C-alpha cells in the first residue's frame, strides 16, 4: 500500500488504519462520533494527501478545461475555485472535482483519490488541442483543517490574512515556517476551515505546527470515517456512492455546475441538454428516518404500497441529529421535501421523510 507523509504518524497515534484508493489511511482515532463533534465544535485535521492533482498549463489550457468539464471556466477569475465534473460520452459523471485558476494560462484540478489513474488517462485522451498537462499527485500533500476554530488555529502559524480568503478562493503563502503553501477555502465538512497543499517533504513540519497552534482549541486528528459522516450531514455527494459513470449531473442535483452557455462545448453537452429538456427519470434527494434504523448504501427505497421507487446511495446515523439520514435516487414525484418514503431494512420498511439539504443547518 502507498503511504502519505503522515502514515507513520497516524499509526503512532493509534489510528485504526485501512486501505483506501491504494493508500494506508486512518479511518478513526478516538472514535467517529468524537471526531465528528470535534470538527463541528472546535477543529480537526484530516490527512487527504491521497487526493490527485493535475496541472493544466499553456495557451490551450482554457480550451482543454472547457472541453472536459461541465461548468464554465471562462468566468473563473484568477484566485478562485470552481466545483465541476468530468462528463463521460454518455453524460455520466467520470469524476467530480475542484478547479483552481492560478494564472491566466494555469489551472489545477484536484480529483478524487480512487479516480486518479482513470481521470489521468481520460485527460490525456481528450487533450487533442495540445494543452500542457501534468500529473503532480505523487508530489503533492494535502491537509484539511476544519471546524469553527480552524481559522484561529491556522492564523497563528501564517502571515497570510485568512480573512482575505473567502469561500471558494485561495492564496499562496507561508505556513508553519514552510514556503510555497497553497491555502484554500472550500471544505467538505460544512464546519468551515482551510486546505493546505504543499510538498510532501514539508508535511511533518506543518503537522507539528498545526497541532501546537491548535492545542488551546482542543485540536484532534480526524479520520476518513468522520469525514464521511460530516459530508453526509451537509448533503455533499461522495463519488462512488452518490455519483458514478451512470449518474448524470442533472439527476444528481448538479444542474448548477452544468452550464449550457454559448460556446461552452463540453463533452456530452447535447445529451445533457436533451435530458434537461425532457426531464430526468430519477433525482437524488436527502431523507431522514422517522423510525429507528441505519440506512445503508444499496438499500431499496419503496413507497407506501411497497413499490420500488429508488435506491439509497449513502446513509448513516447523524452524530448531530441523532437520527438516521441518507441520500438516494428516487422517481422525481417522490423527491419533494416532506414526502413520505420507506427504506427497506432487512425486509422491514422504515418510514422516512424527504428532507431539504443540508441536514445540519
């Protein structure tokens, strides 16, 4: 298994480790609920160095980005970040990712760890215009500092004014004595915070500086288990669960990152325009269980007449709401907030209500 710069640190701290996307990653330390609540109430640090990073450069950079992504990068200003996705030739989602605009002819794509190889091959195949693309995944490390005390923690170890980095923007700065750090404000927890991109050899210096600065706020390392429950409470999609090559962005409620603007000729645009005009046959929605139980990926969703109407894609017990919550695709007529649906758990139909996202307000 591959290691991140922090793998040995995770093991030394007693983390429960497991393989994820070919990496030996921490699932939990003190427990998923404790780590989840630490992020909601204070500050936690996630090692997400397994994520992928592709640079796109040169005079053809924007042309390439516009071809392979559904969002419209022509309006993305330098210093800003865009959530977008790679559509496949059938309109399905090859991956969802973040696009950073560094310079007029320089972009960074941050892709999901499990999709690095697939995405890279796709980008190479689609680069018919001759953009300069570079897979920097092996030379980039990433920590996510999340929670209401994340800003106070990070500000102690950087001269960069974090107030000047609003949501979905980034800056280059010095952190914990390390130069050339990308400081980004996106978040996958809904609790606020920043992401730090840096060279792997600088990782431990930044880690130690963070934990020293955050000691007064009760900072803790957080594993992938709580990262999943945190993102689900916000209704954020997880690739491989809620999104895949068979789901379109319109079905997934991502019409807002699918821009049919003039000249934005991305892959499968015509198919997606047709789907928008005709309407989707399923919609991703959130739901909260009224009955006790835990919804899981793959569970069937039925109506009051026990007729199948969809499938659960993600589910858990919300540590904040203390109730079963989940995401799933259902027939459009059942996707409206307040609609009663049923989750089939071990041949028992548990009552649930379609819920407006996010679950955690």
